[in-house]
């Protein structure tokens, strides 16, 4: 039975990942700072549900508290660490950039130090499709150069990738970074578009539709995402002996390190996404068409071929079905 230490288990993705691993028989220890970036009640409910499951334990503390983080990781003695906790949100990074440096740089460094000290079998860390920044060639591939980040959030995540590569090289620490593409689903974050749109439409408030809806996103259903992460646990990167990397593989020639996209490999127009929400709710949105926001990108689209080659799995939940699952959860949770 694998022992997995997960940061961010009270968060949207961490909650779903912990649940799928517990159902598969893993022992999981969660670590979450319970920050008030959004409604803490939602985080508390997620953790409370996980704590009802045998095999789950949790600590509420900040990643920046290195002494506490070290103590909890040492006590649990995991074979695998999955680092999901971060200051999230592209738009919030315009208002409070320091929060991203503290959580995403200092916090991630503390996690990497613990992984190095324990020499875990595999360190897996969350990155984001935002690291592709101003890249225009699509679908985005892990072997593409990604040096044009447009927000401090994306820049901190790219820094995490670079930091992790150096640790993998120096300490022979098997490390996988996964880049998420617009994750959505039940128990989602209130700052995410789907959540905001459903909430506003049901209360007859306008929704802000940026770039007049002429935007495309690779919407990835959360169950597909965490299934991909689960399968990547056993896809441990190995440093190539001769420095030769297979074509299309993001494996480093000098380290047991790899970057993997997890996306649906399908770009969906934002207006079609809104249409699907309206169809599911049975009511029309009041659309407030706006210009593109600073730091935003017109499109994301993942090449998920590497994930499929490594795990045999490819996300494929249709966005209309995923929206339906979210709406069912939302109505049940809020009684609307």
C-alpha cells in the first residue's frame, strides 16, 4: 500500500485526487493552509468528507512553515509526494503578486527540500498551461519552448519547473511536473468561470464574457485530471544513460525529470461553453461582453499524446457532460 503525501487536499483538485487514491487503497496524508483566497467553508467541507475515509489524515498549516511541513512529512514517511498546493488564480496575481512568491516559490522549495531529504520514490508537482504564455503554435506540446509567461502566477509555475529540474539533476530525484488545462467540475473553486457563470445566471446577475467570447479553452474534467495524476505515479522518469531522449518525450537528457500535459485535447469556444451552461440550467445568461483582460490568452489547447503514451489514458469527458455534473452538484450543495 503506497503512502502518498499530498499538499492542497482541501483544494478543488487535491480533494478529488485524495478521494480517488483512497478509493484505490492508498494511504494519504493531506497538508493544507486553509487560506481565505475563497470561501474557507468549502475547503472545510472537502476535508471533513475526506476525514470520514479510513486511510486519510491531515494537517492544517502553511507550506511556508518549513519546520511544521518537515515534521509532518517525516512522521508520515511517504513513498510519494504530490505537490498541488499553490496560490491559484491568474487574475488575483495582478492584485497580490507577493502571495504567489510566498506560496509558489518558498512553499514549493520547502516541499522539494523534504522530498530530497527523504529521497522519495517519486515527486509529482502541479504546473499549469499558463506557462505556455504567448506561444501561438497549437496544440501546446511539452517539448515546445515556454519562455513567455504573461502573469506572475505563470512565472512562478515556470520557476517551479526549473527548480524541480535542478533538484532532479543534482539529487537524482525522480520528478514529474504536470501542466493542467482549465480544470472544472463538482466542488470547484468559486473563482473559476463555470462556478461564477452558474451562480450569476441562477441569480439573474450578468456574467462577464471576456474578449467578447472569442476565446478558446481546453476544458478538462476534474475526474479525468486526477485519473491522469494517479496513473503518472507509476510512470517514474529515469535519467537516460546515454542522454538520448525519445522523440516527443519531454524527459530531460540529464535528469529523471519530465513535464506532462493533462488536457482534453479539444479547444472549446467560450461562447459554446456559455451556451451549454444555459441549456443545462434552462435559462439565459445576461451577457456583459468585455475586452480581453491583462495577462489572459486567447486560446489554450493541449497535446496530450505523451500522457497517453506513458499511461494508456487520455481525458475525453465532453464539456457538456461535465457541465451537467457540476450543475447537479451546485444545485445540491446550495439547494438552488
